């Protein structure tokens, strides 16, 4: 699907003055918000943004101030797994 967004020329000029590809910035803003709302997952981010590593995804989420829910239970599960491995 192709998506077209109509932006008045004067507004587009101001937005473009910040640098970077305006189309890419719009896509990233949409994807970040949809992930935040739970409508996209990490594999979706990888496909939509062309990322190849989990680190790229995590860096993207951090840059867009999208924080991953990480509970005490998650921490305890990881700690137990590391102990089981001898760490």
C-alpha cells in the first residue's frame, strides 16, 4: 500500500528545514506510535523500517522514547536463567 499525505507547501518547507528525509521521518513517527499503541510488534518494525538487527530496533525505540514494559517478573526470570547457566 502506498500512503500519500497532503501537506501545504509552506509547512512542508519548515518541516524539511530540520533535515533528513521527510517521508522517512513521517514513516518512523507513524510506526513508533503504532508500536506504542500495541498495533505493531518488533518483526513489523524490522520489515517496515528495513532493520536487520535487534539493536537497530532498540535504538529506534529509544530515540522515539518508546519504552519496553519490563516487569520485576521479567527481571527475575532472566536472573534465574543466568543463574542456571552459571552466571
